[in-house]
């Protein structure tokens, strides 16, 4: 079954899917075991693996460790074409459409295309939209793009609709890892009434209750990363 069908099935059953995000970077080495214990003992449906920047070349080794310590499906959430792994056969194929940096609109996609084809990875075209969650985030710094202002609903809607009309299968609204605020519920309700493709939200989410509230506003998938790493996440 394709990962998109899997996520849709979970949504039909549970009203949304809850995704854990693991950044396979050196900074998490000492806590990877604990993070996986928290994920496995909670109600997550799948694990996203990826980060804005990986400091060393032990990315594959960490994925191997994650794979051998969970039964949940893994989905790649790559920060660049360097994060395409033969060990994960599903991937969010991201287009950073809130920004205007060609590196993340087409360059990285072209760089990774032959490897994805060779490995026969199940790619989900995803319109990736950064929102300003009140913090300076590494995704914004590394991509040299500015997030969209959440108060400008019409501009956010125009981006989301453009993402849909370009043929993407998902829209990912991300306030960035560790952001102060998550997506505003009134904005999410407004956008979800207009767009016809499933919406993923992430950035700054610290509890299961918050995830449930966002699902009531129209999120099909909710991503939790930082608060799981820090142990702050409230089940
Ligand atoms: C970041 O949306 C993800 O790209 C998750 O954000 O780490 O703040 O949970 P957090």
C-alpha cells in the first residue's frame, strides 16, 4: 500500500494521523533510544525522518538504528537531496513554495531525481509552506527564505491553492522545528475549507490535545518533533 493510502486509511479510522519527526542528526545520538521509546509507547502512526542539516555522515547508520527499533512505517522528510536513503521507500517530495529560492523549488529535486528513480521510492508531491511561528527557525535560515505571516490569510490561501493546482497531493504547513507558536486554528479552519487536498501541520506542537484541536480545524496529519526530543510532549 502506498504511504498516502496508509495515511488516508488512518485518517478515516482515527480522524487524523499523528506523525513523530526524528532528526537523524548527531545532536540526537544520546537520546535516540529514549525518543524511540516515547514514540513506540504512544499513539503515533508513522515516523518522519529528516532535518534541515546533518552535521556528519552517519545519517544511514541512524536510520538503520531507527528502523530496527520500531514497527512504525518510516517516511523520509528530506532537508536536501543528500537525505535520500535506500532504507526508506516513502518520501515527502517537498517543494518549498512559500519561498522563492530556486534551490528548494527545483535544484534539489533535480539533484535527487535519478536516485529516487533507481531506488523506486514512493514519492508524495508535497507543497511545503513555512509560516511565521514567532521564532527564527533553522529551515528558514538554511533555505534563505522567509516564512509567511499567519495574519495574512489571503496570501497563505493563495500559496496553498497554488500548491494544489500544481498537482501536489499534500500541503504541509510548517512553523519550523521548535517554533514558539503552532499554526493558528482560525487560519487552518479558513484554509481547510478552501483546499481539497489533505493538510499536514507541524512546528511547535507540544501535546496530543493540541494535535486533536488542529485536526478539528482541518489537519489530516499532525507532526511532533522537538517536544518529543526534549521529553516535553504531553501524551
Ligand atoms: C518541523 O514540523 C516539524 O519541520 C516539527 O516541528 O519539531 O517543533 O515539533 P517541531
